[in-house]
C-alpha cells in the first residue's frame, strides 16, 4: 500500500552531496582494509582447515560438559537452528600425543598428512564414548585439510577477480571506460566493505560467504548499469545539459526501481537470516549489508566517478528522422 504514496517524480540533487558520499566511502574502505590487515577474517573450516562437529544440546551434552570432558583445546559454542539448541565444536588439530600409538608410529610426513583426519576421528570417538552418542546423533561432521582449504581460498579470490574483470570488459564495450571505472570502483567498494564488516563483527568467513560476495558483486553492478543506462538516455536527449543535472535526472528516474528492488530483496534475505539458522546467517548478513551499500555506492560512488571522468557515451547515435533534428 505504501507504494501508492511514493511520488511519481522526485528531484533530489544527489550530486550536490557527492563529496560527502565519497568521503564516507573512502572512510569505510580505509577502515575495512585496516581491520582486514590488523584483525583479519575469522576464516571458517573451508579456508582455515580443521573440523566442525554439531550435536543436539541435551541435559548431559552441554557446552561446559564438552569443554571439560573432551581434551585437545576445542572451541565449543552453542547455537540455535530451527528452534533446536546445538553444541558446535570447532578445532584445527588436537594435541598429537592424544591420537594414540598408531599415529605416533607414523613418519613425520605421514603425520602431517593425516593429522586433520586423525584429530577428527579422535574427537568423534571421544564424543561417542563420553556421552554415549550414536552416529545419528552427530548432525554435522565436516573436515577440511590445510592444503585443500588453502586451494579453496585462492580459487575463491580468483573467481572474484575474474568476475570483476569480465564485467569491466563488458561495461567498457557497452558504454565507455569511464562507466566501467565507476562500476568496478563501486563493486570493489561493496566487496571490501562487506569483508570489513565480517572482520569487525568476527563473523565466520566461509564458502557460503564467498557465494554471497559474488551475489553482491552481481547486484551492485546491475544496479550501477541501470543508472548508467538511464544516464545515456538522458544525455542523448539533453546534449547541452550540465553533467551533474544529467546524472541527477537519471538517478531520480531510477530511484523508485532501486528502492523497491532493494527493499523486497532485503525482506527475503532478512527472513533467511532470522529463520535460516546459524549456517546461513553469515551469508544472509553479508547480502543484507551488500544490498544496502550496493544501492548507496551506485548513486554516490559510481555515479560520482563517472561525473569526474565524463558522461559521454562511446556508441553510435540513432539515425536522425528527416525533418526532425531532435531535442537540443
């Protein structure tokens, strides 16, 4: 019903506030990079290596009991999934002296190769023994070796880089290099800002988070391209109009679409965040934040860079209709 009260036309001078917007963006990027280099990301098992085991929390299987009865320096926390309380156990590699004589008999090279799997087996067996659990009582048991986790991290970063380069090439071909620079700058702005949020809140960074980042990149560039397309139309119609007014008109014309699209997407992702459980909370939080700053960056960051570099379009002009010279 509120859509009915949205004004048919808006006239917000967005480019008047472009320096404030750029300053906020630079502050966020510098702060995010500072957090990433000093505090770092809380890498999940996918990237850091190790194991994650989840079991239902009961009167006997509790966080304090698991911490006290299972040796090896485990990280044990509680979580909620679909209304059920869980005990979540995370560990990289337990003390090798606990892994038994069979492990100690291996060569150092073999021990390095099998340490993660042996640690996982040790903790699972200890849980079954101490709390009388069956295989069906263990809800989740994921284990990733350090070599695989390192490859996953590198390949994830390569995927992000390739996606950015391909979009840069497409926008340069479709519009011009200045639009590509603005779009990629907004894309990097959103990705760094999202990773900075994860470092600030110490949220686990895993493969689902990378999927969320790729989604944010696609959403961000799509939002920027919608504005760019309208800028091109307005520039063709008003060839002598100042560039700031061209961008303001284009942004105002796409504002309702931007808010409605972003708002409905956030509502859907918010439902995942609330009801999806701890496994999906990191991904959904990344998408909520990414959609918010993606909408912001397409207006105040990407458009401001295009304004600085020039709004002219390198493309063929439509043929003139005989007897009509167009609008000056």
